[in-house]
């Protein structure tokens, strides 16, 4: 019986999944456009940073984006299938050997640089 409800949930979630999301990996530097509402107007606010973690869970897939802003590390978790996310652009790919880059929290300055991965 649990298998049947799981299939029903998957079928409902399938209609909400986005198809235009690029393949993203941990270590990528991305620019993500988020639709925000100010009063009665809507605008797209872009956020840029390094993906330090990816949590794959179908519709509930999240990424954690980190950037240093005015000397302070800021991390934000985004639901990538959210209707509020307008676009995701990959600016740079990095060569990493970890699934989660939480060690970047303890580093600052040039120590946070990741080696760029060039694809042909």
C-alpha cells in the first residue's frame, strides 16, 4: 500500500518539475534569478555564489549557495524547482573532490579559491 501512495505522489509532483534547469554540481559558481515582490511590483533579483551542497529529492531538490558579502559569509538555500526561480546560469565549473564543501566556511580570502574545470 505504501508503494501505491508513493507512485501517486510522484505522478502529482511530475507536473511541477522544471525541465529547463541546467545540470549543476557542487563547486559550480552560478547566478540564480529569484522573483521577489516589492509592494505591488515584481522584479528579478540575481544572487551569485558557489554551490556548497546539493540535496537531491525530486521536487524538493535544494542547493546551498555561498558567497562572501562585505567580509561576511552568507549562505542561502534555494528550492530549484520553485516557481520563484526564474533562471539559473552557470558561470564557472570547479574541480572538487567532495560532495559537500562545508570546509569553505572556515576559510577566507584566497584559501577559498577552487580550481577551475575546463570542459571541451
